[in-house]
C-alpha cells in the first residue's frame, strides 16, 4: 500500500517541496524579526546618543525609547506564545 500511495502522490511532490521551502523561509524570517538583540542594541545606541548630546529633546528620546520598548514587549509576547500554555 505504501508504494501505491507514493505513486499516486507523486504529482504533488513539487508542491510539497515548494511548501517545505516556504516554511523554512517563514521560520527564518520570524526568527530574525522576533530577535530581541537588535532592539536591545538600538536601545543602548539611543542611550549613548543621548549621553553624547545627539538627542537633546527629552520628548524625542522618550518617543523613540517607547517605540523600542513596545517592540521588545511584542517580541516577548511572541516568545511566550511560542512556548505554549506551560511557558518555558
């Protein structure tokens, strides 16, 4: 029965291959998008910029900082969702 199933499913093999590749691309993109490292680096760079006088306006600093903090919260929520109900 396994051989017959493989022969019948053979025309769908290219589609399965494309779906496999797309799954790998999506997973890689998600890993990159939900990586907290670049956001943490941007927060550190923002603080350095403020200390060096690059950001004089407190309101501008707070807006940029809040945007980065919201992004970190989004990343954390995604990671918790990926961990499942028990958390990890």
